[in-house]
């Protein structure tokens, strides 16, 4: 779960800081994204029976892509209004996802 936390810091570091902080934010984004992709696959492999994995990964990736697009579109609209609104929106959604991972981990045990 600690590997997912850097994702919540990306928007404020990148959008509210200078060039050096933007570079740090990109590193944080890479760590968070790498952790999400790697751990998500491992988690799904643990909880999905082998004969249903291709369907499960397809459904998950479809939902993931749909919500990624929706979030990106919302942030694009917010960016026209206020950079701070983008930071708040992005950070809130990243941090709101953490309890979901905790609940999923408990359910898998």
C-alpha cells in the first residue's frame, strides 16, 4: 500500500511547484504507476480462477481505461477553471482509492 501513496502526491508536486518539483513529481508518478500495474496483476492472479483470468483482466482493463479517460476529461475541464481544482480533484481520487485496496486485500485473505 505504501507504493500507491506517491500517486496522491503527484498533482500538487507537478502543478504547484517549479521545474525541479515537476521532475520529482514525474518520478513519483512512475513509482506509483509501476506499483499499480505490477501489484494489480499479482492481486488478480491470486483471486481469479485460471479459467476466468482472461475475462477478468479484460473487464478490469476496460473499466480502468474508461475511468482513466473520464478522470482525464474532468481534469481537462477543471484545468480551464483552476489548476488548484485539478490538484484537489486528482489528490482526492488517488487517496480515496487507498481504502479500496485495503478492503480488497482483506477480502483476498
